[in-house]
């Protein structure tokens, strides 16, 4: 019975660490998507349309910076989560981080709509 209990703890720890790794990779996937949107909005669309790139470039830069923020925050979050796991606690996703990413998404989404309409 004791062996099963130890096995369960090891297995749970393994699953938790693998879930943390998948979450970290999700931050990377989201960053790569932001970089693709950045390239598309800031470089490809203006060249394809032959129009001015005045509004597109700042929006593209914004998406690129958002991608950088995703990678930086994802790394920091992974480190905090690992420290918390070693100490037997949980590191929650903070309200401030959620708000910052929400504001960035709303601002960039609105800017994209404006650029497309104008």
C-alpha cells in the first residue's frame, strides 16, 4: 500500500510538471502567432495593397511587442510555477497580468479594426 501511495505522488508530480511545460509552450505558440500577425499587418498587407503603411506599421509593431511580452511573461510564469511546485504551493495567474494582456489585446484589436476601415 505504501508503494502505491509513493507512486501516486510521483505520478501526480510528473503530470503537474508536464502540464506546466505544456502551458509554457502555449505561451510560446501565442507569441509566435503574434509575430506572424505582426509580420502580416506591418509588412505583408501594405505591400499587397500597394497603399500607405502608415497605420499598419505601428499596429504590426504592437503585435510584435505583444509577442515579446508573451515570451518574457511565459518564461517568468514558468519559473514562478516551478518554484511554487518545489515548495508545495501554487502560483496563481495574477489579476494584474490578466488585465495587462486584456488591455493590450483590446487596444491592438481596436487599432487593427481602425486600420482596416481607414
